[in-house]
C-alpha cells in the first residue's frame, strides 16, 4: 500500500480521501533532519506553508511521486529539484481565493477605522472615542497590484463599496480590467493616485521589495497599504520608517519576509499598523477546499492517473 506523509495541519476531509488509497501518517512540525530520515518510506507528501521541502529532503526521497501543497504558493517547495527527480508538485490554485480576498478587505476596513486597537482599548476598560476617528473607503481610490484571482475578487467587492479601482498587472489586458470595473495603469500612476494599495502578486525576483523607500516616497501621505500576498514584496524596515515619519497613513500585513515574524520595527507602531499571522487562507471553508483539492490530486497520482502540476 502507498504511504502519504502529511507534514502540516490540513483538514480531515483531505485525510479521508487519501486514506481510501494509502496509509496516511500525520506527523507535523518535524525538524528537517527527521524529515530527511523518514522521507524514503513515502510515496507522497502533503504540506501547507510551514514545511520547507528543500533540495536535501527531495534528494533523500527515493520513492516520492508527488508533493501536494494545500494552498496556492509553492514557494516553500524546491520545485526545480522536484522536477529534476520526476516528482510532481501540485497545489490548490482556487481553494482559498475568497478567504484571502476577504482577509484583504477586512484588513483595509479595519485599518481605516482602527478596529483592532479600538477593540483592545475597550477591553482595557477605556472609552476613548476621539482617538479612533477613521476614514471612509467610499469614493476613495484603491490600487490593486496583481489582478489575478484574489485581486479580481477584491476589486469587485471594493467596487461595490463605492471605491474607484486602479489596477497594475502587466499580464492582464485592459479589456479584462475594464470588465472588472478597473482602470489599468502603470505602477507609478497607481502609487501616486491610490488612497489604498492592496498587493495580490506572487513573490518573484521582479516583485521582491517592490514597495521600497523609493516607491513609498511616491505615494500620498495618507495612503494605507495592505499585503495579504507574500512577505518580501514590501521592504518592512522602509515601511516602518515611513509610517513612523508620517510619510504614509498606515499598513496592514498578513505576510512577512521571515515567518514567524521575529524582531521587527513594525511591532512598535501604533494603530496605523495591523499585523496578522498569515491568516489569509484561514477559514473553515478554504481549509476544506484546499485539503480536498490537493488530496484528490495525490490520490489520482497514487492510482496512476495523470496529475495537474502547479
Ligand atoms: P494569481 O496567479 O491568480 O494572480 C496573481 C496575479 O499577479 C496575476 O494576474 C499575474 O499576472 C500578476 N503578476 C505577476 N507578476 C506581476 C508583477 N510583477 N506585477 C504585477 N502583477 C503581477 O494568484 P492569486 O491566487 O490571486 O494569489 C495572489 C497571491 O496571494 C500569491 O502570492 C499567493 O501566494 C498569495 N496568497 C496568500 C494567502 C495568504 O494566506 N495570505 C492566501 C492565498 C494566496
Ligand atoms: C497560500 O499560498 O495558499 C497561502 O499562503 C495560504 C497558506 O496555505 O498558508
């Protein structure tokens, strides 16, 4: 019987699908050395974002056929190393789209009304209404960087909130943007005009540190930035400096260059900054979706059927 190693917490719905065709071992939080020791026993691996599937782990895998990432980004898998060994890497491109989009929208609205800090103040027995005068998003301009699955849903909902939408995405046509009610512009235009900027792009060599000191200097002093995409797209020190100096209005971040977030200048900032621990995909619905999506693909490969690679 085939053996599947589940290395990160995934929904039971996925485990049940895998159990129909394989022995499933759920073993989370394994140190890399232990993973390297046991991986030769396994035909398939299922992960979320915590486990890093490095070249060393892949090289140690003697019978691995497939790595399933229960989520979108496969940046925690050394895909070229897997491909060289003929190991298929699959993901769930759509299972958490709505969850991530709704988290970005929640971050934008929370940031506008200082909800996290206002909540904490009431819980600390304060009643300070003057401190938390926020801003409306209605009639404001939202700049969406990356008009893919998540960016499109954010744009659609933001439009319904009465926002004007500018979008930057070099791989999307002006017609597609127009269908979504967005105006496609270049990045400098978006930086200059937006009251809110939300990032929905992968981290690539082109997008690493896209929001750096130079970019921040082009933005309105009131701009609020949301990143529920990937850490490393924003230069976190430059962002913290810009918030501290009042050069931008604030930021809400779900993802960080290094996760879990260690020592960071962002932690010391006040109500203008919201930080969440990579919760974009953390809804009950999304976790069921991604677990089923990836488990079905692993099951098919173990049964000798073709895979849809990430
Ligand atoms: P997608 O592939 O559907 O969309 C990404 C878009 O970015 C595409 O339209 C692409 O053309 C565009 N793009 C690529 N390079 C670009 C560049 N240099 N400049 C501007 N646009 C560029 O992906 P998606 O499902 O919408 O996911 C977007 C991001 O969100 C990914 O990084 C994904 O890993 C991340 N994500 C995070 C969470 C979370 O928990 N916070 C959850 C799901 C997805
Ligand atoms: C993803 O890429 O799907 C997200 O980062 C969510 C996650 O699985 O943690």
